[in-house]
C-alpha cells in the first residue's frame, strides 16, 4: 500500500508537486476508510455473535424444555414402576397369605376328618356292643315310666277337679231347694242335675283305681285310655257346673233378693 502511494506520489511529482497538506488529507482519508472498514467488521462480528448467542440460547431453551419433559416423563414412568412394584408386592403378600390360610384349612380339615373317622369307629363299636342295647332298653323303660307317671298326675288332677265341681253343683241344688221347690219344672231340673252328680261320683270312683295303677301296674291298664276317661269326666262336670250357675242366677238368686227386700 505504501509503495502504491509512493508510485502515485511519483506520478504526481512528475506532473506537479504534492503538498504536505494534501498528503496529510490523503492519509487521514485512508485512516477514516480503514476505521470504517474496521467498524463495519466489528458490526458484522457483533451481529454474528448476537445471532449465534440467540441461536445458542434458543437451542439451550429448547433443550431445557426437552430435558424437563423427559425428566417429567421419566419421573412419571419411575413412579408408575414403583407403584406397580408396590402393588405387585401387596398382591404377592396377599397371595401368600391366602396360600398359608388354605394350607392351614386343609390341615384342619384333615385333622377333623381323622377325628370324625375315630368318632365313627367308636360309634360303630358302641352300636354293636351289648351294653348299648342294655342302655337303650333301660332308657326306653325309663321313658315309659315317665310317660305313665305324667299321665297319672294329669288324670289324678282331672278327677280331683271334677270331684270338687260335682260337690259344688250338688250343694247349689240341695242347699237352695226352698227357693224353687214350688216350681215342678225347676224341681225336675234340680233332680236331674243331682242324678248326674251321682253318676259322676260313680265314674270318678271307678276311674281313680285305674289311675293309681298306671305306674305300679303298667300292664294292667292302657295309660292313654285311662287319661282319656279322666278328661271326659272333667268335661262333663264342667258342663254341669255351667248349668248349675245359670240355674242359680235365673231362679235362686232372684228369690233370695226378694227375700232380702222383704226383710228390709
């Protein structure tokens, strides 16, 4: 460049002399051009650096987003895997417990089966033994005695209650004869009622020995039949008592009330 400038200066010296001021202006112009070029180069370099920085920042941002997404996805996947491991462990534990319970139940069932077989064998031995036959006979005899005793108690109670009713009926008619003896129809009703009382007395006297013999002489009388006879006697006595109560309220009590009124 300097040689070129010297050549230019030589050419110009040939035509005319170059002044110092012109040279200085030329030099300043060159420096200004060089400064402009340098500024332009710096600007281009700065633009390129900014562009690269922006691209790098963008790439880093995108990379960061991708890394974050990958991290979240990885976390979710790891969480799912851990949860799956936990669930699998729980299922394995539950399955093991079920297997243990099943084993325990099977062992218990086998033990119960063995015990049941032993009980069956003992029962078979007992069923084929003579002692059992004797026990059964004794139990049957005891049950028969108990049944006869129950029937005897019930029949005895029925006869005693029937006898009390008969005595009360007889007393109603015989002790109050003066209040109805003037009426022949009432006298006939009273006579029939007292006759039925005598029949019931006879039936009670006939049934009582049979009732007493039910336990001591089981083969002498049928317990069911004897109890049925005692029940029938009590039913007839109860019906006759209702008739005597009606007779008293319809014919005897009004006569007594009239007598009480006269006394007052």
